């Protein structure tokens, strides 16, 4: 069931997602060669708590109910698509790219957003990948308006990515969000020819293209969380939580 949000719920979601946006913005100043992903995670947890939120991912068990996620951030480097686990052993290197996904709970409501950062100077291909993913997200959000369909979002994202010679990950998707981190509907990032559900005002969606420089195929590592590209190619991930209005999407994860 797709849940339409009340004014009160939208207000609480704005607060949750404002924390996400602040943390993502401040993390950008910290990401540089020599920093460990555990350092980023430790800082983010304290910052979220200081802003009166709670980490949204830590202890999250997903739909399977097993192997709860052990950290505040998902930190995914280079060929890691999403759900990378922060570690003292993961030290950022010049030329890396790192996707950081932040989840926050504020008074029972979730915020969710992600950004892929360059670490120092990156290759032209990596820069093109990041720029394409950001552009695809914005084009997808532009289609998130009352009266359109889920397929309009997917078509906009997929078309942008394919035109640049990259591939959209098919095994992962965006999602509805609110009292639960993952609510209906599922939001595909690739276009399968179907229009999908009609979009309505007061829906809240986490739109999050994940794109690869090579094949769209991915696999999950033995830690049961980290998703990587099958061919070892670079991957990028950007995400905004939006609230739908009659006049388009309000981006909640924007500072």
C-alpha cells in the first residue's frame, strides 16, 4: 500500500531529511586521502545524535530479518555499488570515488540520501560517471509529479544513463519512505516498458539511481551487505528523498 503523508508527517520528514542533508554536506569536507571509512562513520553517528536524530541504518535487518547492518553510514568505494560497511582498514586513496548513504530517524520518520564523492583528483571516466548519475537523478526527480507514473521516472533516468554509455543497476531500486525506511512503491531506475503506478501528491519517495561504468550486473559479498559490480567497474550512487506536490517534487534532502 502506498502511503500518502499528512501535513504533520511531511513536517517530521522534512526535519529528518534536513539532518541527512547537513551530514552529507559536512562529510564532503572530511573526505580526502588517508581518511578511513570508520572515521567518517564515527563522526556521522555523533553528528546525527547531536542533531536530535537517530542513525537509520544501524541495526537495520532489512526484509530478511537477519544480519543487522553494523554501522551508521554505508560507505561504498570504487566498484562497490551500495551498502559498504565502514572499517578501520578501508583507507581512502587519491583517485577513489566513495558513495556515502545516510539514513536518519527523527520522531519516528526516516530520512535517506546519498552522494558519491571524489577523493582528490579522479579520472575523466570517473568524473563523467559521477556527473551522469547526478544528472540522471535530477531528470528523474523532474518527472516525480502528481499525474505522472513511476515509469516516467525510470525512463528519464535510464535514457540519460544509456546516452552516456553507462548502465543502470537493475537488481536495486528506489523506494517509498516514511515511518519505514522501505515502503511501497518500488522505484525502478531502468525502463521496462511499463507505466507503473500513478504518482499522487503527498507521496514521499527515495529516488536513487545506481549506475555502473561497465555491466549492470552486481553481486553481494560474503558480509551479506556489500554489493559490488560483477566486472569490477566503477559505480556511482546519488539519492534524494522527495515529497510530491501538484507542482512537482519538493527535495527534502537539500540543505
